[in-house]
């Protein structure tokens, strides 16, 4: 009885295919199923893997560019980091810089070198007297000289009425 039911159902299905509209629908569904399972599904995995590889490659390219930029930045700064210098040499360098400026050095003290990131830095405390333009010239020299300085702290006070200012500052000089 089952065979006859299957045969009857198959005959009914075949009979329905004589209708052109239903035959077209069946052919369209079969073609879409073949396209999905035989073409799209395998290609979808390849597309996904390719997109993932592309994202990794773009990230690698970005990191490579970052490393290249950092190397260029280090090359620009490398000559501003003196090697094998001690605190006395830094003090002499500061004194040479002050000599050409219209300021008077009241005191210059040095402290033990500090660790600043991967670098050692000489710590210096200065006290200078002078007019505004002279002190500004000194700060400009600190910013633009051939070595790298960082101003840790600065204070400027006016203790006299003749326009002379007193500037106290702490400097860090980066060593190579």
C-alpha cells in the first residue's frame, strides 16, 4: 500500500509538472538550490577567509607604517641625545648657554640623574635674575638648543621695582 501511495503521489507530482507555471517554479527552485549549495556556499567560506586575511594584512601594514614613522622620529632626535655625558658636562653646557644671554645666574644645583622612560635625565635646579626679555631668551634657548631639555617646574617672581625678575626652574636634560 505504501508503494501505491508513493506511486500515486509521484504521479500527481508529475501531473502537476505539466502545468508550465509550476514547472518553471520547480526549475527555478532547483537552479537556486544548486547555485546556493554548489557555488555560493563554498565561495562564502573563501570570501570570509579572504576578508579576514585582508584585515590582518591591513593591520600589519598599519603597524609597519607606525614602526617606520617611529624610526624616522628617533632618527630626527638621536643627534640631540648626547652619549657618555655626566652631570658636570651638563652643568658646563648650561653655563655656556647662559653666558651669551642678558641674565645673571644666582645658583645652579644638580641632583642625581632620574629615570625618564627608557632614558636617564640629569636634574638641574637654576635660579636666574634678569629682565623679562632676558629670561624669555633663556627659555627660548632651552627650547631650541641642540639637546633635549624638559622644564619640570618654573616660577617667576618680581622682588624688585627696577624690572628685574627672579626665575627658578627645574630642568631635566635627556641623555642618550
